[in-house]
C-alpha cells in the first residue's frame, strides 16, 4: 500500500463483510423455509426473508466494488484520493440506506419489484452516494496516471450508476415495467459489472503474477469488447415471454449465447497470466480466489447460463429451480468470489500484517465453493424434475414442490457449508492476529509495496 488514503477501503470491506454475513445467514433461513414451509410464516414471511437475502447481497457486492476502486485507483493513478472525507460520507449514506431498507422490509414496507424493493428515499440515497463516488474517483483518476485498469473500472462504474436511474421509472404497463426492470438487473450483471470484474481481476493478476501491463491491457480490451457486444442485446433472453415482439427470441438466443465468450476469456486470461507470470507472490490465497472466481464465473454464468438461454429451452425452464441454480453459481463465481479475492489481497496490507492466516482462508474457499457447487447441482436436478412434471406433464405447482422436498433438504445442507465457509473467511481476514509487520515482510518485499 503506497498511499495513505487507500486506507478508506478498510471501512468499506468491514461493512461489506458484515452484510455478507447477514446475507448468507438470512439465505440459510430462506433455505429452511423451503424445508419447513410454515417456519416463522406469521412473523417473518418468506418474501421478506428473500428480499433481505438478495438486497444484502447486491449492496455488499457494491460496497466491495467501491472499496476496490478506492484501493486501486490511487495506486494506479499514483496519487492520493481526491477526498477521503467524501468517501466516508458516501459509506455512511449507503449503510443508513441499507439499515433503512431492512427496517422497512421488516415492517412490510417495500416496492415489490424484485431486487428494487427499496423505499424511494433509499433509492435517492443510493443515487446521491453513487454521485459522490463518481465525482471523487473520477477527480482522482483525472489528476494522475491513466491506465487501462482504471479506465475500464470507471467506465463500468459510470454506466452501472447511470442504469440505476431506471430504478425510478415504474411504468403502469406490466410489459414495459419488466423491460425497464431488466435494464438494471440484466445490464448490471451481464454488462457493466463484467467491466468491473475484468478490471479488478486484471489489477489482481498484475500484482500477483507480475506479468507485463501491455499483455494484461490487450486481454482487458478484448474482454470489454466482447462483454458489451454480447451483453447489451443479450438482454433479449429476458424478453421472450413478457409481451415484446417475437424477434427477441432470436436476438436474445443468439446474443446471449455469445455472452459465454467474455466469461471464457476471463478464465483463460487468469490461467495464462499465472502461467506467464514471473512473480512468486506470497499471498497464495488471493491467487486461489482470483483463479477460482474466473473459473466458477465461467461455469455459473457461462455454462449454467447457456443451459437455459435458448428460447426453445427457456420456454420450458423459465422461472424454475434451474434459474435459481444458475443465479446462485453465477453471482457467487463472478462477484462474490471476486470481491473475496480482492479482500484477501488487500486486507493484509490494510491491517499491516503478513498474510500468515492463509490456510484458514484457503479452507474457506473450498468450503464455500464446494457448498455452492453442491447447491447448484441439487437445484439443477430439482429444476429438471420440476420442468418436466410442471411444464411437460402439467401437474400443479404445489404438488410438484411437495415431491422435490428431498432436494430442498440437500440444498439446506449445502447452505450450512457455505455459511461456515463464509464465517471462516471473515475470521481469517479480520480476526486472526497474524504476525505484525515490523520490518517489511516477504509479501511487501516481493511486491515492493
Ligand atoms: C454467497 C452465496 C449466495 C449467493 C451469491 C446467493 C444468491 C442468491 C440469488 C441471486 C437469489 C435470487 C435467485 C433468483 O432470482 O433466481 C437467491 C435466492 C435464494 N437463496 Fe441465495 N445466495 C447465496 C447463499 C445462499 C445460501 C447459503 C442459502 C441457504 C440455503 C441460500 C438460499 C436461497 C433461497 C432459498 C433463495 C430463494 C429462492 C427462491 O425464491 O426460489 N442462498 N440467492
Ligand atoms: C455473472 C453473470 C450472471 C449473473 C450474476 C446472473 C444471474 C442471474 C439471476 C439472478 C437470474 C434470475 C433473475 C430473476 O428472474 O430474478 C438470471 C436469469 C437468467 N440468466 Fe443469468 N446471470 C449471469 C449471466 C448469464 C449468462 C452469461 C447467461 C447466458 C449465457 C444467462 C442466462 C440467463 C437466463 C436465460 C435467465 C432467465 C431464466 C428464466 O427464464 O427464468 N445469465 N441470471
Ligand atoms: Fe440476463
């Protein structure tokens, strides 16, 4: 860590980890309700539990991205952050908004639009926080060295913030409502967040493998190009059955199939960089998370996405447990694991300690990744049976659900492994007191940081 202002990332990571714990614990509760459907039904209905689970996920991932930007932009730009105070104000607004949203959900106040359930004042708060962030980080980037990593990161963050404006528009027509809804939900995870992922991954690989910047930049541009080319019209895979014209079935099928390409490239990129790299960086756990993220993202988003993206398949599988299987592995691989890779890389430096707690951290990688993979498999089996019985044979939804109960028990078991892994991760990066750095440790010596 070269710049004092990078330290603000620590506060972002701490808040992100707190919400991460809430997210997976509440997920476990949602998983239990699938096993015992009446559990807490009067006190805390399933729809509210689900809302807290998915909202906490998105908010902590964004906090992680903001933290990553505050950490890596000063270093890339070779200058202190424009304003540390603004960064803390932004964090405070986001945390008050997050608490406010959870509080509203608990008393039954919400907008009802999946992922965008936040009350209006929280949405406005998020917008103000995003504006503060964009101003702060852009001012920092402009006054220093310009690199491809910061350019791509800023492009992704600007575009995703602009897309947030659609959260304020809810047309009365249900087809139009869905169309604009996907402009956020799809164009976040399958276009703009991909740019954030590619740039953070590029930064980590630069640091961890010591490969030449020129090589990293070439990969980065190709990944960005293919992500935007495929992802924008790929939105069509959500326009099959919402009342939009029929040509979307072809546009969506073709372009969303191409969406596999950037995820394949990111995985190849990660492995080729490690293969070509000259640096033997001591933070092996951060490298494991980086490679793991790119790999699981390829399977979760690329393979499990393609599985149900062609309109002929989606006609049957739409909205079944297959969707939930894909949603979990894609979010985990691409954005959860990437954030955890960054936390694993940055935490030892932010806390001025050598990364001697790596065994625990790597253990948490295998527990979480194994748990998520198992959860994906059982939900895929459940979804296949559901698709057949409900959509082909034509049985009633609730009767089919009854016969899937064994899978929901297994999903709960997988969830327990994920939660233990998550708590272990948090412990490994924040609580474990590894050796304090008095002189530069092997990690600082290896990277010159
Ligand atoms: C970091 C790990 C996790 C991520 C990234 C994640 C992500 C998600 C996402 C994106 C959704 C919405 C899915 C959709 O719309 O299809 C969801 C719903 C859900 N998640 Fe998780 N989740 C995680 C951990 C867990 C855990 C540990 C459990 C425990 C069993 C769990 C259980 C559920 C349940 C029951 C739902 C509701 C599914 C439904 O409505 O049918 N999740 N999660
Ligand atoms: C990291 C990237 C991705 C993430 C985080 C992600 C996440 C999700 C989530 C949460 C849903 C459920 C939305 C809802 O209805 O509530 C979903 C739906 C869907 N995703 Fe993805 N996805 C990603 C990439 C992809 C890719 C690359 C493809 C295609 C190759 C794809 C194909 C689909 C399709 C077809 C649906 C609709 C499923 C249905 O009809 O029920 N996704 N995705
Ligand atoms: Fe999509």
